[in-house]
């Protein structure tokens, strides 16, 4: 009887100690990708696909949910290769809407902060 109660007490202590570990929920990070260009100060709209490739795991995350010239995404923390390709539009000095096809890329961007990581890519205009 004494052996059974000792075993039950040990099992209860092990369960309590196991339940006290810290949850690892900070492996994700929020990132904002902003597209800029030398031609226009205020890009009004971007229609593009942004691809985030984790350099360590090779996991690929794709989004096209741009709001203005930026897109927000939740990713695993780590180093990324980031590319974007599509169409951007802005108003020129005379008030006309100008549209350009573009590409933008970086071979290395660290997304390490849990709260907010800002990555700015300069667009290469294709036309």
C-alpha cells in the first residue's frame, strides 16, 4: 500500500511540474512589406504577389493582399528571401494616373521581432 501511494504521489508531482513549463508561442512574427520607388513618393495602389521564402526551412508563404503599397503577413521568425511582382499605380505631377509593371526582391531580410518588422523593397519598373 505504501508503494502504491508513493507512486501515485510521484505521478502527481510529475504532472504538476510538466504543466508548469512556459508555452513557446513567440515563434511567429508580424511583418509589413512596403513597396517604394524613386519615381513616385506616394504609391496609391499595388496589385502584386509577394513571396516570402524562409531561408532555413524553405517554407514559402504567398500573399496578394496589398493595402495601398503595403501588405501585412504573419510568418515564422527567421531569415527570408522576399520577392514581389505586379503592377503599381500613382498620380504624376499633372494629376494623371500612371501604372507600371514592377519587380522587387531582397535576398536576405531578418524577421525576428515578435511585434512588427518593416521590410521596404524598392521597385524596379519594367516598362
